[in-house]
C-alpha cells in the first residue's frame, strides 16, 4: 500500500517528527553530499527519511510493515509531496518495493519509539498491555507463542534471541503458570519472569528485559528479515550507493558487521566450524574501520541511543551474489529457520 500527499518546498516551517532518529547527524556527515534516490527500510515516524530529504536527497521511499506508520506520516507526506513515498511492507523485500535502483538504503533495526511507547502494542513491561509485540498486524502474537509453544521451544527462543541463561527455568515457569490461566498481558509475563531471577539491583535492567527482547525477535522474525534485507539492499544499490545500518544489540551488530566484511572480501580466515571460502568479487567497500556510536550530546538528548551503533558500506560495481548464511553469525535458531526457506548461499 502506498500513501502520498501534496507538495511543498523545504523551509524552516517544515514539521519535525516526534521520534528522534538515532545517529542521523553522523550518518548524514558520512554520506555527504546526499543525492539521488534513497530508501528508508524502517520508516517508523519518518525521522531518517525527513533528514535525508532535508540534506538533499531527490526522493525517498519509506517502507514499514506497521499500518500506524502511514497515519503518523501524514504531515511529512504533505510536506514533501512526490519526493516522499510510503509503502506498507517488509524491508526484506526492499529491492522489489523500491521499484528502481537506489543511491542509499538506511535500516534502523529493532522496535521504534512509536511502538514501544504504546501499551496496546505489548512491547514493553513498563506499562501493562496486551501481550502482542507484532510490528505489523499479521502472524502469531507473543501471547500465541507464550501460550502454545512447548518448553523446549520457549527455552530456545529465550536463550538464542535473549541470551537468557535462565531460559529453561523461565520456560518451565511459563508452562506452569499458563496451565492455571492463559498469559495475556505484559505485566503478568514480566512478573513470571522476574520471579525466576535475582531481584533487580539499582542500575540494572529489569529482569524481564532479555525475555521480552527474545519474544519480540521471534514474533517478528527479525534475524530472518535482517539477513534478507541486507541481501535485498545489495541487489538494489547502484555502484557507489550507501548501505547504512543502525543496530541496538550485539547480536544484530554482529550480523551486520560480518555481512559487510564478507561482502567486502574482509571476512578473514576460516575455522573448523566455518571453513574459509573463496571471497569472490568485493560487493561493498568499507570506508570506515569502526562503527559510529552516539556522542555525549546525543546521549544527553536521547538516552535510548546508548546502545546504538552505525555501520556503513558502499556498493561496488560487482554483481550481487549469494551469501553464505552460516558465516554471518546468525543465532542458530534463526539459521535453522532460514536455511530451508531461503536456500543456501
């Protein structure tokens, strides 16, 4: 589904999105001058798309699987007119949804503030709400998984996607509690998880943080989407085009890092677990040796940026090709799901 609005020229009166995009300023500095056709694969409230257009992009296509994005985008769509297009869909299909070669792709991974701050979406345990966690409105919810998966499947999700060491203990507690009554709310799940773990100490994250992250990743197939999206960006980008990815936890960042290294021919030697493979032509160059993290000013203005990392790659003229999925550091649970569905690289 696409959304469009009227046209208006740039100026100081242009509306600013309520959501503050993370690491936007260093991104724009790194890829300056911003020109051509860009795609924001995780549109959300439109902060990156708005920033790219302000910086000089000719056109931006925004993709989001959440229907709420179209509602929130109305002021930006009216502001930028034909220069901004919004498409409902998944960024794993961005090369098809873009409909044209791209000069840049930006992906801001994870859940957006507009989803996190709404109790009815079920992403957060800070305020009670239905246990949903779907970025879109299709597929099983977190409640469906929590109330139907067996103990081993639940433990695998918590361990592989949340790096939760008490995964089996929590999974057993979930099965015990749901036998008494279905687990339908974020507050009840958080209470069950917290009872399995040591009491939260000052300065520590809530005991349910890792479990909620794990369920969100499972519900939205985030690693499957990420790997497919990186490959789609490779196919869609023109020579010289930029791929910019902002990640918020180490597992995401590991996949992005290894993808870019592998596609730049810098993956290094193999091991007995992952034998070295021919590098092939470099599909990306890596202009920056290290990822960019928020500076003190950005952290003061937006504490949610504290774990963010920005990685950048620049497309070469080598044709896109298959990817060795096993070399990307994807959690084993996601790798098992991807391999039969997406084929082997």
